[in-house]
C-alpha cells in the first residue's frame, strides 16, 4: 500500500464539496451535551482528509469507526476511497439518528484497509437542567 497520511478529522453538522473541489465544514464541534440518557442526536458528520503520496490510481477500503467509552462499537461507515494521483481525498461519513446510551469519552478512528491512520476523541456529557 502506498503512503497515506491523515491530515485531519472533524465532527460537524454538515459538510460539502463544491464544483471547484473546495471543502466546506459547517457547525464544527467537539462535544455532545445531553440532559438524559439515552438520547438521540439527529445528524452529525465525520470529515477526514487523507493525503496520497504517489501518482498511481487505486481504490482502498476505508472505514470510520466510533467506539463507546467501554470500547464497544457505537457505529461505523465503510467506503471505497479512490486515489487519483498525489493529493487529497475526503471522507464524509454521516451518522443519522444515533442513540447515545452513556456519557464519557468516545473514540473516532479512521482506517484504510487494516491500518488505523488516526484517532480522535470526543466527549459526551450529561448536563443538568436549570431548575425553575
């Protein structure tokens, strides 16, 4: 496998790539806050950019994995990532109506084949409602 590096991983509300190839991320965040568990989050997107070093064209199996604080799988998204020469490739993984069952530190991992390219953590917090 050619040298592939991870440039960044972000959580956001929405992402898009325009006609010129420009990536836009909308509503970046790093934490989820809920007043009770379980709670459903309507939609979030994991965006990662990967850099390919060589000039060949190839397809790679890619996976975004999210792990619960206890290490069990929260969710995953599988892709076929196409490298078309040196440069960047973008992974956009949408997670819709995901139910969070516990607070704590979650892990987000980016995989190409059997190699983990990177890991990011995010926190899910139980917040108290203001008493009236």
